């Protein structure tokens, strides 16, 4: 709370967290899931959402135990100045790496789907500049832009889906569970790895204006928003193209927009899809970027995170290019490496911090709530 | 803390923005001026000698299509290039064309018969990989060479043959449902769909004038030219029948009646005409198909797989032969319904027997089995087309309903004059 004084509402927080998880997931996950379990991909979505709610509550209530502190501050409080900073640095690197992956994914999509002759670094640079500007302006600005843009993107995505509906054949979702349950479960870990990116919420919790309300309502709201969006996207892709084709394509969801063909005049609306992608990924990057620089500044005891924004941005552009040799590597990374990495870091550290806070009896959510909020404000 | 930036920061941002502007003003890498684009509206791919393909580009000539000017210029420029594959053919074509070839406006891909028999995989791979392609591009199989269709074929009154093809395939087949419209996306899905073999509408050219329909849907049904047809060069593009595949190789063509048989099984007939009893017999009536729905149920018995096809159809009377068919009578309507049921049943069985003899499940029966009984499918899928499909029994039951007799009751009555 020392670095960022801005406050965000519960709704803004819900949109930010949902958007952070969803933006890249919708584009990449249908193909990854279909590659694992074909037309049963939609079942993995259903399975995951049984796990998301406990994960969400674990994150929220950990935050509530330390209502005025962010992840780095209570890592230090719980684990001591050295180990605590070590854990914080893992998070910094994790968010930085994830940001690099997001920037690269952004560039790859625009290059393969829209502008094949443009060098990827151009898109990456522009996106990072945009995100850096947002991060520079602070959390409240990011929250307000998200509050404005995210519902519009969601509605536009839904409209695209509805317009592609006449081309879909939901018969292709049958037979249910044609693949063995272990293989479905294994594939669903790929999706879970995307969802646990939501751990970035730990950096936002101290800035929420109604922490108790947020802790109770954010997990169900976020998981329902994610569940409906992802089930629509995954089941829709399979109903449109079948399991094999969904797995073969690089961006199956883009085909929704390319398929739309209504009344002979509503067609070629894929630019709308690109617009959604650019805005939502921009916002996602802002949140991750913000998480990276605030965590880093807090770890190093800086008074302001803003001096770190530009250097980190430069690092991000370089990282996004160096991280993968080609687009095939991205897909391979997302299917095989990212689940292990994301689940280890986010779940591992979540469990570690929870365990230590329970053992050392530090932090107490009962003292969170309304009273603490007033305290925190007077402390400012 | 408020977020107002100090003057130093503002300058930094300003300089950055200038830098971005400078980078962008150099122009986008993907910029294309519309005057410099050759819009390929249709493309034909044929087999050529020594493993090459012969690719025919049907490029719109925008000057000829504009209201003023144009004069006698042809509406499209058709160029054929021989090369190792489609990508190289495009490269060769780009060497000849002052305008950049672009597939953004592609309406139809026509695959020549010889190439289709060799396998359409490599061609489809090119078209599914290009980012400017859409899954809604029509795919057709040419009877003969695709080149002939694009060079000689016309589709009056449309100026562009490609537009004609698109318009015909897009509209609801009120008069005739004897083609099988398939878009690129569906064809790609069909290739990999378990228990389903690809099928695509076939296209042919026939002389423009004096074209007459030979027979009804029973026979081969091709357009046949009347004797003494002089219009050798002007030929019309006809879309009827379908080419059926196994995996990605063309096996054979279906006649119009067999094609509609396939459409019945898939519940996709939403128009067309049926003549009962079969033409050539004395009294006949022509009945219209308005709408239908089909339900295919796989039934697994000991060592036997059976499919129950239930078709419910609605239509009306469109024309009758003579006064003997008293359309005004309730009994006659019932009789006509029964005759129509028999006729539709024959069409479906025709398609089924064709599938059995070709050993290709373009009806998607295996697909139905897979969705309902995945366990059974696992056992039979390896030799489904060769061993199981020829053995399956297909029970077809059709329920027809004649809703009305159009504007007239009884037919013209010449017998009871005066």
C-alpha cells in the first residue's frame, strides 16, 4: 500500500482479473485442449471450474489476512527479509516472463492472422509502449479503462459467437467422454495453468476499496464469467469445425469471425475480433506489467515504481522476441512447459504463504473487513 | 498520490510519441493499394504432366465491370500457369501480372477431376494455410478439367462466372436440390471427421443455347444439347451432382438423384421437385418439396449394424398430367403422398447402394454410429468402409405431407367438354 494509493472498486477488480485470465486464453486454449482430447475439450472446461472457485477463495482470503499489504510485503513479514524477498523475486520473474509470453502471443497473432509482412517486433513494441503508458498512469487508470473496455469486448465477442451460430453443429460434441478420464484431466492442467495467472490479484487486493465484499464475491463472479466465455469458445469451435480441425488450426476462435456470413452482407467482421484482441491483451499486459514493476519496487524498497517502467518495458520487448524461436515453440511451450511452470509458482507459493501464515499465526482476516479499511485510510 | 506527470515526463512521452510517429510514417509493411491488386475470384487446379499442377486464375477485370467505359473488355482475365504446386503457380502468375495476386475475394476453388482422383490434400493444405483464405469459400469438383470450366464457362446474366457459381450455391434450392454445396471449412472437417467421407458439388459446362434437361432425376440427368447446336464457344456452367471421396481422393461422381439421396439422409433437402410415378409411365404428377427433417438412428444388434432413417417431408402439388388424377379428392392426395414416399425412398436407397458399392461413407452413417455408440465404433472403424459399410442394412421410412394443391384443384378436363 505504500507504493500505490489508488483504490479500485470490486467491479473494476472483477473485470481486471477476468480480463487478465481471459484475454489470451480464449485465443489459444481451444486448439491446445482439442489437441489433447479432441471434441471432449469442453469437458475440461467444466472440470476446471470445479477447481477455480477454491483457488479464487484461497487467493482472496490470503489477501484478506493482510488487508493493507501486497504480496511482497507479507512475504517479507512471513518469511523474513531474505527468504521473503527471494519469494517476491520469483514472482517478479514469473510476471515478467508471463508478460513477455503475452507480448509475443500478441505479435504472433497479428502477424499470422492479419499482417504477415510486418515484423513482429513492431507490434510488440507498440503494445509494450501502450501498456507502459497505462502502468505509468497508475492502477486507477488501468481499472477504469478495463471497466469501460472489457464489457464492450465481452459483448462484441458474444455477438460474433451468435452470428456464427447458424454454421455450428453441436452434434459434433458427441459422444461425451470419448477419451479416457486421465487424459482429460491431464489436458485440463493446460487450462488450469492459464487460470492461475489470476494470482496477480494478490498485488491488487490492498487497493480494493471493499475488501471483504471483494473476497466473497470476486471468486464466484470471475469464475462464472470465465466459465461461460470459455465454454462458449471451446464448444463453439468444436461445433463449428470438429475436434480434429480445431486442433489443427493455430487460432480456431478467429475462424468464428471469418465464418460469419449473415444475409449476404454481414461478413468479413474479423477486424472486430482483432480489435477485441488488441484491447483486451493490452489491458492484460498492463495488469501483469503493473504487477511486475510494483513487486520489484517493493522488493527493492523503492519509494516509487515509475522509474522501473521504461527499463522493464525495454526488457519486455527484448524478452518477447528472444523467448521463442518461432510460433511452433509458443504452442509447444503453452502445452508442455507453461503448465508445470505456472502451477508450480502460483499454487506452490500460495500454499507456502498460507501454511506459514497459519503456522506463525500472522495476519487475521477477521481484523480485515470494514474496520481495517477505515484504519488503512486514516493511515494514509 | 495523484498521477499528474511532471514536465520532464511529459517531454519524454512526447519524444516517444514522435519516435513512434516517425516509425509508422515509413508505411506499413502490409500496405496494398487497391489499384495494384489482382483479385482472384475463382481458381482452378488441374493435374499436369510430370507431377505438376496446372492452376487457372480467374481474375476480375474491374475496368470492364465499371458502368462507364470498359467497352468490349472481358469481365475477367483467365490465366493458366503450370508449376510444381499451387504456391509456385501463384509465384509464376505474379511474374506475369502487373498487379499483386490476392485471394481475398476468392469465391470458389474448382478442382479438376484428374487431380481430385490423385488426392486433394496438398491443394487444400495451401488454401487452409493462407491467412487471407476463408472457410466459406466454395469448393467444387470439375467433371473434366477445371481449366475448361473457367476458360469457357459462363453464367449469364452474371458477368462473372465466379459470381454465378456463388449465387447459385448460396441460394435455397427451391426448384432443384441436386447439388451438394460445400465450403472449404466443411470439406476440411469432413476429411478428418470419423465415419464421414468428403463430398462436394460437381461442376460441368454445357452448351449455352438449346440446353435441355435430359430425363428427370432418374437417369444420368446431364444437360444435353439439342442437335445442330452452333454455340460451341459459349458454354454455361451447370452445378449438379456431386463428387464423392474416400479420405482425400475422388472416387466417382453422383448423379443428381443420388446426390439428393445423400441430402435426404443428412436432412438438408429444402426444395426441389419429385415426379410420381417414375416418368415414362402413363399418369404422373409433379410434386414440390418444401421442407423436411431427417432422423438417423444406428441400431446395433449381434454382429450386425442397422440404420433407421426417418424422413418427414412437407410439400405441395405443382403439376399433374391429366384429369384422371383428381387432385380435389382426399383419396388422391393420400395416394400421391404414398407415391412421393416411395419415390423419396428410392432416392435414398439409390444413394445408399452407391455408397456401398463405392465403399465410401459419404452419407456419414459411421459418424452417427460413432456419436451414439463410440465403443462399437472403436471396433469397426478400421475396416468400416470396406467390410462393414457394404453389409449394413438401411431401413428408410418416409412420411410425406402434401399441404396444398397450389392455386388449382382438379386438372384441366378435356374429356367432359360440352
